[in-house]
């Protein structure tokens, strides 16, 4: 049985795993167990055998993997140009623009004075960060894009730059705004091939915002030949430009059916590896890691192309990034993708010096998202079927730390640690006996008493292994007043949970009971 919450494709004949999500949980108080509990169940109340139940769990877990992957690779990230306007009184989003204000903007954009045109472009870009309804109408139904296109097609570099800022913020807005920016794509791509670094940077920024909107937008950008000039810019010595280019590339590589082969065919790997080898700026390394997150999130064949050269380069950035909180997230997600692929790749990863010892620090991070994602990585690692993986994890000292997290944090963090512990236990009696059950049982009983289906599934999985693999496990549960928690699930509206709870009650606490599942349903 495998309680991994990873999101990759694994042989479903060997896996029993659970979904990872973050839902609020409420605990319910139940009366203490009574002597009548055992009399309520018949030994033959469940018709399904354990193997059939296991098969159904596997089917559910395959659905869970797909859901987690979709959630992982479809979250949006935008970039806005704010700094130049943060002290400008025109950026006060509390003041809506009246139609007469829009007319003034239009007049300024068409003014014969270059100074007035530039000032109006800056004002327009600032308002587009959080556009009022009047400005949205100007973009969608007015001639805003037509005016900006004239600047893009002009010969004044500063006007081109300011107009591209406007397009960047239009593309970062709602879909109906971003759609209007599509006509400017040929100009943006042409700027990438130029020599004006600020304009290249802003064009890449705008392209990244367009790409995040959806697969049709990414297809259009690729059809216009955006990949080659973007990847060429990875040769730049300007670290800010490299960072922005990676932002654009990561958004182009996101989502299912991202046509990743095109990225590899134009040589993206060597550029990313070189930057990981030489760059030390945390923001740049983080942005590079976002690209790698998406390049490793689709098919295992792409991970196989990367993992041997990539693993040591990523691991060397672990400790420097740890102190930067969210900047470490794409690094962790890339590790999670590698660990959710075939075990050979997981072994390459854990054999890197300092990887597991750094992961000990990551799962104890004060940054909540980092801690949660790191626990997800460990659930993928502990899902490996190779015993040497578990040996390394245990010898590094993960069990005491995972046990403490699984019993002393908020539920959403606790269950992430629980996946790894259950994965370890599912490898056999020897591993199950290595867990501190005196500490863990009370925590898993709290899971069962919750109203969260996922937590209850985890708790039942732990009880089942405790009952089947630990001598006198049933007595241990009785001593911890666990029968009442188990019984409460027999009244659950979820059929799978109800059936599992009834089966465990029948098998280990039945003693000639007289109620079957049909009666429970009634």
C-alpha cells in the first residue's frame, strides 16, 4: 500500500495513495466507547473483499494524482510594472477615471509634444495596473490598442518602451483585456531580436503575461516563432533580462499538452544548466526553477533527459534559497516532479550530497508554503518501491520529525506529513514497527474524528495497518479509546469510508455482532 500524494503516473498495480489538498477541518466530540459497540456489527457485514476495496482505492488515487498535477501547473503568476509610478498621485486606484479623463489621456497620447505623449503613456500604464471600468471600455471597445500599436511600430525607443509597459499591464488583466493585446505579438517578438535591453526585457515580460492566459494564447505565441529569440536571450549577461525571459518561458511551458519537445529541440537545457552553474542571485535561480518545474511536470521522458545533470545543480541552491521563503517553491516543486517519476530518478536525487539533510530543514521551514510543498516532496520520495530509498530516509532521521509534524500542527500540514509516514509503513511490518505508534495513534484518531473525507481516509489507512501488522494492535486502539472513532465512520455518507470502517469493526472488534452495513445505511 502506498499513501503517496504525488501527482505523477505510477504503476497502479503497486500503489495505494491519497490525495493532497488543503481544506478546513472541524473536529467533533464523540462519546466514550461503551460495551455495546462490539455488539452492533456482524462478522459478515461487508461483502467486498480487501483486494476489491484496494482496487477501488487505487482507481480513486489515480484520479487524485491527475487533480493534484492540474492544480500544480495551472496557477497564474503575473508581473506588473509598479515601481516607476508608486509615488505618482495618478496611481490612486480609489479614484475612478471619468470619461472626460479618458478623453484627456487620448488627447495626450496623440499630442504633438513628445514629452506629453510619454507622460500620457506612463499615466496609462499606471492606471492599467488596476483599470477602472471606463479604462477597460477604452481598451476593449475604444482605440487604445490602435494608438499603442502606432507607438510600437514607430522609431522612438522610449515611446516603444512605454507602450510595451502598457501592453504588459493590459495582458496581466482579465482575459477580455489580454485578448486585445494579441495583435501586438509580432511587435513584441521583433523587440526580442533587437539590441535595446530594456525593451527586450519589457517585451519578454508582456509575452509572459499573454502566455499565462491559456493554451490558445501559448499556441499563437509559438506559431509566431517566440521560442527561438527568447531562448537566445538566455545568453545575455544582464541578469534582470535573464530573469524576465525565464518568467516568459515558464508560462509558455505550463499546462497539459505544452509541446515541450519544442523547448528541448531549440537547446533550452544547456542554457538553463549554465545559469544554474554560474548564477547566484536568488531571484534568477528561482525563475529558472519555474521553467524547470513545468519542463518536468508533463512526461517522464523529459525528466529522464534532465535528471542526471540537473539534480546536483539544483541541490547546491537548496540552502541559499531556504532563507528566501517563497523563492524556493519552484525548486521544491521540481524536486517533487523528479521524485514522482520512476524510482531510478528518485535514487539519483537522494544520492546527491546534502539533499536529504537539506530536506530535513525544508520540512521544518517557518514559511508555510515551503513546508507544505517540501512535505509533498517527501511523500513522493517515500512512495518509491526501492528499499534503499527508505533506508536513506530513515537513517537521515525523518521519522521523529515527520511524526512530530503529523501530530502537532494544523490539519493541512499534519496530513502532508502523514502521507510520508503511511508510505513508510506500507513497505512492510518491519517499517510499520519502526514508527512511534504511542505518539501517532492519538493524532490519526483525531483525523478519523474530523469531518474531512481525506483525513478520515488517512486515519483508517493507519488503523488498518496497525491492526494487521502490529501485534495486539486492536488492544492498543481500545486503550486509546479508538473504537468510538472507528464506529463514527460506519455512519459516514461516504460509501468507501463506511465500508472500510465496517470491515475493520467486523474483523477486529466483531465478536458475533448483529448489525450489518445495510442496517447502518438505514
